[in-house]
């Protein structure tokens, strides 16, 4: 009888060990790329680390949902990361609408003499104003250097849709950056 008990317990333990090993392999293979993408989708490194951590936590909760094969697992992880970003952007947008100070309490500091800081703030504000998918497409194409077909594959849309979001995103960004508005000086 002890052999039977071991036969029942051993597969469950082996399955957990296999899942843990697979998660470790996924992390080793993809965490750097996911962090680079998350860093470009978030405003600071701490937020990017949180996004990557949440992505791998979701993979750990349901390891069987992660598809096999390098391109498929990467696409799954990128989609999860972008979905987490969308949730955070929506929450931030909701809080911004309810925040009486406006802009979620993050005003630009016009007294700061650094032009780079001002330009970066302006670009981040413009990116924040874009719809989540359009922002993700712009970041992956312009900052990550991903191809249109790769972005389409990762997001599960057609290349035409990616080109449309890219075109609209660039046009929207140009309008927002070209006429910043809201100068209080």
C-alpha cells in the first residue's frame, strides 16, 4: 500500500516540479524582453518590474494556459503584459477623471530648466492620452523596433490593423505634441 500512495502523490509532485521548471525556463528566456517592453509602456523601472512580475504570476497561476514553443509562449506573455498595462491605464484614467486636481496629480514643472525633462513629460502625456492598443503598437514599433507582422502576431490582429493604429497614433501624437495647450505661464 505505501507504494500505491507514493504512486498517487509522486505524479502531482512531479507535475508541480515540471511547472516550476517550465516557469523558470520561461522567465530565463523572456524576462529581459518583457522588461524592456514594460519599461517603455510604463513611466518608471519599478512599475515595469511590477508589470513583469504580474505577468509571470499569471503564468504561474495557470501554467497549462501558456502555449508551447518559443514564439507562441512569447506572444502569450506579451499579450498578458499588455493586458495588465491596459488594466492599469484604465484604472489611472478612471482615477484621473475623479481627481479634482486633474492629470492625476502629476503636473509638469515649468520651472525646470531641463528641456529633455520637458520633452519627455510631453511625450509621456501624449502617450498616456492614446488608447491602450494604439499606445502598445507605437511603443513596440517605434521604441522596441518590432516589425509590423511581429506586432500583429503578438497582439492577435492583422498587419493592416497594426498599420492603422501606427498611423493614427503618430498623427494623434503629432497633434498633442504640436499644440501642447494647458500652459499656465
